[in-house]
């Protein structure tokens, strides 16, 4: 954190001019600690290609309850507006929905590595309101239906 008095007239981040005796505080926020391999597995991209905001969104999605996390809740958690969140993600060529889908796919793969889980249970854990939405997403991710996958486990 840097705390300086500026002798010349300066501007706050809001664009308003500062008086000569007003202090301007600059804070540098470190990128969130995340497992780089995990982020790369989820997104198929390196962590270096993402902004601080995108990495924080991924972190919140990885640690949060996917059934309750919506983009406006994430924006509130980050202290920005939903529009700003969309704009910052767009700079990284990704959308909130794409990140959510990738995190859901990652969680699904992790669940199925250990043992078979009924589709209804897994859909609920991944935050799907409808089981059929999960089945369609699973087919999009893997190219095969969830019932075909079940046959491999049995």
C-alpha cells in the first residue's frame, strides 16, 4: 500500500479533482492463490491469460454453491456491477456462463472419477434446476449420454 501527498492537483479514481492536502491511497491486490494446473484443466488456458477478475470468478465458482451463484451475486462479491463484470470477462474472451459451464464440467468429472453418482443427485450438486439440462450438458461435454456412461460403471 502506498500513501503519498501529491503537491500538484491530482484526480481520484472517480475522476474528481483532489485538493493539495488530500491523500491518495493506492492499493495493489495480489491475484488469488489458485492451483494453476486446476485452472488450466478447467478452462484449457493458462492462468497468465486471465485477468485478476476472471481468476477471482473462477475461484468463487470453485469454492461456492453452484446452485446459488449467479453472475449478479458474483459481481456483488467482487464489489462491481454486473455490467462491469461482463465487460471485464469479455476482455478475457470469456463469459460468465462459459466459466460456470466449465466449472460444472470439472466438478462432474471429479465426482465421476471416484464413483457413480445418480444423475439427479449430480445435477443438483452442480446447480442445475432441471435434470434434463444436466443430461444435455453432459452429452455436450462428453459426446455420450449419461445413461451410456452408467453402463461403463456397472
